[in-house]
């Protein structure tokens, strides 16, 4: 692929291409491990639980449900911490940012689920120091689950640990996938402006999860246990597309029924 042309209109695309190259060259081994763990969980009739607050809900939703995705990945987000369109006033960002820093809330969320020994958990947080994602990872590990953290090491290490929280997300994980973004997240410096613009964490997070999704599918196909994939009618025809959607939703419901059929214990 030809590298993007560096023009005044495309600095972010140029930076994003470099970011994706860094993710590809430095995170391939961790992506493979995460894919192996995900395939093992799904093949064993378990779930890969996905959790994120703030804009980290984006990679959660990228995994399932959407075209080219399949059951086995369970998205968990809380509207109170991920509702971004009402910036001020009721349901505004000040409240959302306050809530995601509330110690103890993660345990309340985790308590809604009954986890299988085959389940694993993937937690997304670019900054990696706020209470809810850190404590969600800690609580999952306390329940005996493998935890994958998707975070920016530079961002995380540039922030002090909240003494109430006691650690960073990367400290609470069995495997860390680095978003490779700078500590500011935003990647572009503009002459005459002392604050950078154009965040990079979303594109690297989406690249990471889709890499995991594809590799996990390859592994599941090899084992003969691939779930149905949500697919557009333009690819398989309208009737087949409806069949695949219904089958995928039924399979997700079947797996999730075990996880929420009774209130999870601590």
C-alpha cells in the first residue's frame, strides 16, 4: 500500500498510518495471544466479556454486534458513563466523568453476571487510571478470569495512580495490548496552538479488536466451531442475511442467558 501523501489537509491520516504501523509491529504477539484466549473461550461455550467507559465503548461495540462480527463477544457498557451527545446539562460529561471515577461501582456492575470458568474479560481504557475500568479488571481477576487490558502505556504512565484506586489498569491485567498513542492521545501539533488535536486511541483500539476478531474467527473455523457471522444481504442475499442475523442473535442470547440467568456472586 502506498503511504499517504503528507499534505496540509492530511496530517492526521499520516499520523494514523504511522500509529497503525507501530501497533502492527509491536503488538502482533499480544494480539495473537488475545486471539488464542478468545477462541478458547468461545469454543468452550464461554464468553469474551468486553467493558469500557467513556469513548472506550467504541471498540466494545466494534466487536459485537455489527457486520462481520459474531457471537461469543459480550459487550458491557453503562449508559451513565458512555452517553456523550448531551455534553452539558442533564446526562452531561461532567456527570459521566464523575461516575467513572466512583470506587466500588465496578463491583456493582460485575455483580450482575455469573461468570463461567471459560470466560475471559477485555477491558478498554486509554488512560487506564480511572476507578471503574481498573476495578472492573481487578474484580474479574478476583473471580478467576483472565483479563486483557487494552490501554495506552504512555498515557497511563503519564498519570499518577489514584490512591483510592491503588493501581493502573495495566497492573490488573494478565495481558496488555498497547494502543501506542502518545500521552496526550491527540497526535497533531499546530503552530500557534499550545494544545494538540486529533486523538489516536480510537483508531488503534478498533484496529486491535478487529485483528483479534479476524484471528479468532480463523482459529474457530479450524476447530469447526465458528458461530454465524452478521453479514450484509449484498454479500449473501437478503434471505441468507436474515437467517444469519437471527441465528447470531439467538446464539448470543443463549450464551448470555447463562451469564445473567442468576445474579453473579463475588
